[in-house]
C-alpha cells in the first residue's frame, strides 16, 4: 500500500503560474469569505449534478476527533525539508483542528484523466479542479466560467490546505474513489536548504501518490481506507460525488460555531434559493448545514420574509406572467422580468440577517434578483426606494438562454455582477441595455405618493391612502346611533398587514364624553403561526363603555371599503381586557381602562382600524 506524501512543484523551464497568482485571480471581494465560499462551492456542485436525482449540498463544521488525530499527524505532516513552506504542519499540532467540509451527493464527482498532459475523451473535471487554473467553461449553461472558484478554498484555510475526496465513474472500471491533498503557500527557492540543486518553486503542493515529477491521487479501496483513517464521510455503495475539506477555516468574524453555522444556513438561502424550490422536483438542490453534530435548518425561502417576495416574483416568471425586456438596436430579447409588491412592517436593522446584508439587501426589499440559465443568484440589483417605509417590492430578471454566454462573459471571477465594460460589440450593448430596461420598469416606484388632507374642528384629516407616504395619524367625527362616541385607531404595516388610525368627536357635554384613544404604536405579533395586528386603546368617560371595531382594507392601489366578492377581509380576532379576558366581536369595559384589540389582517394590505366607543347601562355588563 502506497504511503501518501507531499510533493512541491518546481518551476518548469517553460514557466508556470505561481501560487500568488492563483490567489490574486479571485481578488479580494467586498463580501465576506463565507459568502463567496457558499456561492463558488455550490456552483461547482450544481454544475456537476446528475440527471434524475436531487443534488445534496451539505456544509459540515467539525473538528478532528482524538481517535483520528494520530492518523492526521502521521499521514499529513510534511517532510523536514518542506516544513518551512507548508504551514499545514502547525495546524496538525493544534489540539482541536477545525474542518469545514463541502459534501455533495447526486453529483458525478471529479472524473477524467489525472494528468494535465493527457488528452481527455469526454471529461476533464479532475484536471480542471485539481491541477489547472483558468480553464474555460466546459459545462453547457453552467455557472462556472473561469475555474477560479477554488481559490476561495485556499483563502478560507488559514494554512492554505484542502483535501479532495471524490468518487466518479471511470469508463471500463466503474465507480472509483480518488483522494488527494492540495496546499497553496508562497513561492520560494530551495537555497535555504543548502541544496546543491537549488531551484525555484511555485508554492503549489500536492499530497498523494508521488510519481516522479507529478502526484497521482490515491485511488479505489486505498483512497477509501485512508479516508476512513482520517474520519472523512464515506460514500455509500452506489454513490458518487465529492467532499472538499478546508483545513483550519478562518471563522474569526463569528463568536462561536453556532453563529458561523447559522450564517452559513442563511447564506445558502439567500444565494441558492432559486434552485431549492420544491416545484423543481428532482432537478433541485437539497441543502444541509451540520456543526458539532447539530443540524441547522436552512430557512425556507418561500416562507421567509423578504425572500418569499423574490420567490413569488420567480414563480410569476415560471407561469409566463413576466415582462419581456428587449434591446431595440439590434433587436434582441434580453430576458424576462417579474415583480412582486407588498405592504410591510419596516424591518428593524437588528432583525436583518448578516447574510442578507452581504447579499446587498439591508432591509425591506427594493431589489431585483439577477440570474441566468443555471438559475443561481448573480446579484440583488438595487432599485429606487418606494415612497413609503411600508411599501416594498422584489423582482427577478432571468436572462434569455440564447444570451447565456454573453451574460456569463460579463461576470467577474466571483460571478456576482454583470459588467458591460468588459465586453465589446453587441454583447456590451445587450448587457448595458438590460440595466436600462430594468430601471425603466422600476421608474414608477420613484413617484412620491400624493396625499389628500382636510380639517374639521381643527383636527387634521388624512385619507386612508396616506399610508403610501407612511403611516399618518388621522381623525374624523362620528356619532353612531345617536350615542356619545369616539374612535381612535392605530395602524401598522405587518409583513403583509398594516393600518392607519381615526379618532372621533365627543358629545357637546364634556362631562359625558367617552374618549377612546390609541396608546402607543400598533405592533405586529406572531400568534398561532400567523401575523396579527395588536393595538392598545385607552378608554375614559362615563362607563361601562361598549367598544366596537370597524375594519377596512387599504391595498397598494388604495382603500377598499367593500371587499371584492370572494376576497379576504380583516377580522377582529379578539379584545383583551386588563384582566386577561378575551371577547370576540365587541367588548364592554369599565372606565377608565386600557384594552388590546387583536386583528387578523389581510396579507399585502393595510388594515384601517376605526374603534367606536359608547356608554351603556350598568345592566348591560
């Protein structure tokens, strides 16, 4: 059985790329390394998917167990002459060596030749990922275009070292395992070792079956045996795929493993949601995050605000309800755009996940998700802010498949934007015009909402539609059934629900007044799996007092006094008295008192709440 060893690559006579060049090709993206890590590794996994089965994409944060530590030290410690140039030696001495692994299954693994100088009959996955740098894309409508994504793996490792464990179909052989280690250090020369044959080295190193001037992977049962010694996740009998292990990942931006794992789960949702949706059937990605033996749920994008708005827009595209965007000169279909609008509770800054901020969405959405044929998120393009904090919109633009290569060529190595400046000719025009057409579609959101106000008895009146410019306190006079009555409402934008308020005029005798006033701001709460609006009211005047709520709907377009046939309408869930008693449709309380009104709103609308209070006889209680 071959004992795996480290081999350092010398510069050949014709030259080669140095390790610094590989790291620099990725550049230093403005987003956090884990976001780039998720985007790049998921893209590789998605491009390698097998037909007819879902693709499993699992991220694992683990530490090398005491059982496996001796094998790691014995098998992976570099020889003395190479130790100064391979920092992995220091990591192997760490008491709790941390690993970040990407495990994909339902994928084809890394196949093809294991030597870069050998012609490939069909696939070059192994050569492209393990050996070469900067190869052109070989997957039709794939996500990768540069092959530089692997650089993020070495950047994330504090010792620049990864392991690659894969199982793939080898023609004439069947499913075969391969295992190799790769390290990216600094270029150097061997004069420091007093070597009589000193020469310069690229700073690239491989760990495996050293054969002269190159390294072959460990293969077959030998690869599986060494993988078991290291504690790597094994393959099932008929399973193919790849496991990438980053040694000593840099997680210093997070306080603990829990926060890092949750950030990974959130990042998966924000960056990969289009390929996670259940309607894709077997043509979808199933994500998992595991840390310290605990599973961290990836948020369901269809149920998580504000991602669910992007999902709704995407589904509009799938049902051909999007708008075609075209270039007029030369005439060409660029793609299709769909938008989803909603009335919302403004997100507080501390409730925005870090993954959303890194994606470019720092609060309620006013963005368009850009994607092309792999349907991976390219960018959340920022549009104009709506005229109200209670309004939000989310869109999806999917480039036409015929222009996939054009948009792919416009992407930088991190695949997170379309840069028309790096193109020429019609290609440059198509990408540039794409953003012009998107801005044209979003221009309506720049128009400030008009507000109509009036006064009566010195009290400002605000039409219910004033929610378009924000929540506005409003008032009007009412005397229902001849009783001394007053009303005062509160409004709120919930995730799909909000409201404005009204207040009423009292009777002529101040001593007989019933006053009902809102206390504080209305709030959104989650009860029994749904969002409700809760507003507290203060009641004063001769009592007992009967309270009754009148609810109306205000949509994005305006107020709906009468709901359309079959449409939902807001309802009073209950009144809650100071003693905790709940009443259904109306409520009688002693005065003075404070009482909570709980309303079930209609999604994507504003709920206009008018509360009427009237004095009742003692016998009515």
